[in-house]
């Protein structure tokens, strides 16, 4: 299996390398206000791909932070959030868990 993965990686590398060699001609990208950028086509494609990755990651950062903070809140012990019982008082017993049919356990 290890050799198959290496062969797959080598095939992807050589495919991209051949793509780069076949697209060495210059391409001109026209921006606003008459500015332009002339570079090899493979560099233009790579730059567009990298810019797409950056935009996608920046679009996901708020959701990642939201999920991270929710996971941290869920991981905090409830004892730290609840006030401690008075000295000498017996702790309350926890209510019994409801008995649900197996198909209702996960909301399905």
C-alpha cells in the first residue's frame, strides 16, 4: 500500500510538472485602472489557485472559531460553573435519565 501511495504521488507530481512545462508562454492579466500583470501562464494559474485557497480559509475562520469556543464550553466541568453546596448539606442525587427507544437517542 505504501508503494501505491508513492506511485500516486509521483503520478500527480509529474502530471503537474508536465502542465507547467507545457504552459510557459506569457499571459497578461488586466486589473482595474489600466494596470496589468504579465507572467508565465502556469504562474498565473498557481496564483489564482492560492488566492482561492486564502479566500476559502478566511471564509471559514469565523465558523471554526465558533465551533472551537462551543467545544471549549462543552468541555468545561459543570461543577466549576455551579455554586458549591453548603457545608454539611447532603448533595442532591441526579435525576434518572429518561428511557428512550434506541432510534430516538440521536434525534433520528
